[in-house]
C-alpha cells in the first residue's frame, strides 16, 4: 500500500464510536453478537461517506471512516492514538449517539484520547437533551468543556461538513448547536453500514429511520424534545434505495427506528413501496416497527404492515392503570382499546412486544404484581419488556425534578431504565428495585411461556421466532443482569474495560473467574434453550393447536366491561370505561340521526 506522501493525498482519519456502558460490576457491556443495531452509528457513517464522496475537505484529501459499536467490538484506545499519530494528528474521533447511561463511558474513552492530543467530538441524546431542556452546564456538560470535547447538539444531516472542515483545520468549536434547525429528510443519506459490521448483530439485522418526530407529549420522553413533535419523513424512493443497497449485500432484516411509525405522515406510501419490493421484486423483508396503542384504528395500517414484511411490532403499552398513564401525559393510551389492538395484530400473525413501565406514582409492589397477572390472563401480548420510570436528562420529568432541586442519582451510568434514579411516593428504593427484578420472573414463568406458544400456534404467529424471543428474554436479565435490549450472544469481558475507580481482579485471577462464571451461565442458558425448544415442538405437534382459546384470545364484547379485571380492578379503570361508553353513545346517536335524515 502506498503512503499518503507517495499518492499526493492526505488521509483524514474519522473514527465513529458508539459507546456502550458499564454493568453493575463496572465492566463494559459487550457481546460477540449484540441484540440491537445502532441506528446513530449507521446514520453518521452514511453521512460521513457522503461527505467523503463529495470531497468536502478538498480534492487532495481522502476521508478514511471506521465505525465501531462497542456493544460488539472491543475498543483499543491506544491503537486509535497510534493511528492518529501516524497521520500527524489529521483526524478526529466522534462519540456518536451517546445516551445518558453511556455518557460516563464516553468520557472515560475521551480522556486518554484528549491527553494524547486527539480531537474528539461528542453527540447524541444526552448532550442534545440537556441543551434543549436545561442550561448549558447541567448534568455533566462542563466535563466536556474541561476535556476540550466538541459538543454536537441536534441532527447531523447537512451539518457534518462544518465539523469536518473545522477538525481538518485543527479548530473544532466547543459547541455545534443545531437544535433549532431540524433538517428535512428527503434525499439525504440514509442510515447504512457495510455487511461486515452488520454481521456483528444478532440475526444480521440493521436499522434505519423512515421519519422523525412524535406528536405526543409523554413526560418521560426525550425524543420529542430533541427530534421535535412534527413528523419529518423520508420519501419512498429514499427507503427503496436503502433497502436495495442492503439487499445487494445480503441484508434484508430492518429495525425501523421511528419512535412511532404509525404517526409518520407518509407511512402508507412507504408501506406501499415496501409491499412492491416484497411482492413484485421478491425481496424477503423482515421488519420491526414501533407504534402506539391506537394504530389499529388507522384504516389498512395493520394489513399493510403485514404485507410490507413487518414480523414484529413494539408497542408503548406502558401501563394498565389509567391514572398512571394520565400522570405521565400518556393520555393517548386507552385501556379499553388494548384488547382490540392486540387481537388485531394477532389476526395477521405478527409478534407483539410491549414496553411496560414500573414506578408510576400509583404503583406499589402489590399493584404491580396484580397488574402483571391481569396482563398475562387477559391481554394477547407476546413479549413484555419492563422498564423503571426514569427521569432521563432531556425529558420533562427530569427538568421538573431538576428545577425543583429534588434529588436524583448522580451516576448517569444508572440512567439505563433498569435502575432506580429518584424517590417514589409509595415505594422505597429497595422495594422498587426488588419488584423490577421480580417482574421479569413473574411474567416469564414456564406456564405462561407455554401459554404464549399455544396462543401463537392458534393465531398463526411464527412459533419459532417467538420461542427465540422467549429464550432470550427469560435468561438475559436473570443471568446477565442487563435488559434484553442490551443483550446478545456470548458476553465478552476484558480486565482493561473495567470502570475507573472500581477495583478489579488481577489478570491472573480475572480469567479463571470469568471462564468459570461463563461456564455456569451458559450451562443454564443451554438448559433453558432446550426447554423452550421442547415446549415449542410439543405445541406444534398438538393436533388441536389451532383450537386453543383463552380469555386473552376471546373476541372483544360489550359485556367484558363488567367482567374483565383489566377494566374493573385497576385504578381509574371504571372512569375510563364510563368515558368510553359516553363517547360510544354519542357516536351511535350521531349515526342514528344521519340514518334517520337519509330515510
């Protein structure tokens, strides 16, 4: 390979790093194959590739781009430093998509880089959220200034040019703030990663956002305060181009990361294009989308989702207590619609995953246990993902506590939706943490997992895919003590990746301990895998599998308003039912008047 001097071109080194964060023992969470791809990393990579293709640093400068997702790749900081020195410091490291829980790890990566004179920029929801909702020094941002990091707030489409030009001149600014100037998404580079990086995720899946922005006002959400509440979408041509580009490298599974795809104003045009790619051009798409609990009311939405290749849908169920939902400004969630919505997805054989938040003001350990049993018995949801209500920097909840001076956990590493970060009016910290761990055990019991497989077989949901999810979700939290979305296959650790200040084992002791611990965990993991596979085969061989029926699968009737625990036992349920009856009564009266007028 010829040297830069021999070719006459300088080579700007751009290393894009998506940091992980530390587990409870202080080790970086890293896997041989991670569960979820990083859309931030893919987005920045494609934007950077576009900058390189357009030669934004001039015709005599090439840009070498390396994306690193720490969830599946070990970061060698010294190798980065050596690489920059080999190019006379001509380059930068960009810490991308940094969430609040990843912020401490990001700073730990930045310190040795900055000490060696490497230029470093940092962006993502922590920086953007803090600057959008709080003052400029809140929640650790002064650490960036002290280290000499360039902070980037907002979205990078059309803005990375400026950062690269400044870095090439060795003059990065302390802050690039584009929060008040959200870019349009038509015709801009779509999120893309080469197959060799996608291969490091479970199932060789990648991601893209078909749009940004959400119209709702959930108080715990940061997205609406960074990406806005107005829908901005990519064109069907943009989406098709991305799908074809990935299909050419053997990638056909996608996580569409829109916070709420059902409120993307161009959802139908995008679905129609994806349907054409599947049904006319034979591209075997498999999609995961995120939606709200009222999407079933949108004409043709669920039917077209199925035809477009959606196999899994994540739903922000959040809670079955109407008073809790109202307290979080989640008023769009109507518990009277939950069963209709879930049965609609079941009718087309799509797996449902639902987020469920523990720690709303009305929650107690007893009410949480009761509500989980109600969900298991009466709602046809497949996978339930539990989260702790967390005042994330960038959310209205966090700003409210911060401005009132109410204590919150000072360790941002704990803001991962799995740890308790502030006080609760009805539970102690210990009680809240205990019921969070217990919730996983309550839902993923062997009897209920068998029930979920029976429901799948009866409704046409793929039992193989569901069994894989059941296996992963029933083991990750219990054995690895991390949320399944932070999970993967084959946990990897290294003594050099332990959090500064946390005392670790000497290498001589670390490796035997790690190997022994891994052997025990994977023996239990294999045992669970075999159990779930056995349950699945038993269901598939049952000649009466299609005839299975239980309360959750029973068609919705008016009478259930007086019989289901979902609509009678939870706080605020009676008021919610009464309100829905009132609305329905008014609608029926209007219809009767219209019919009478026509007659």
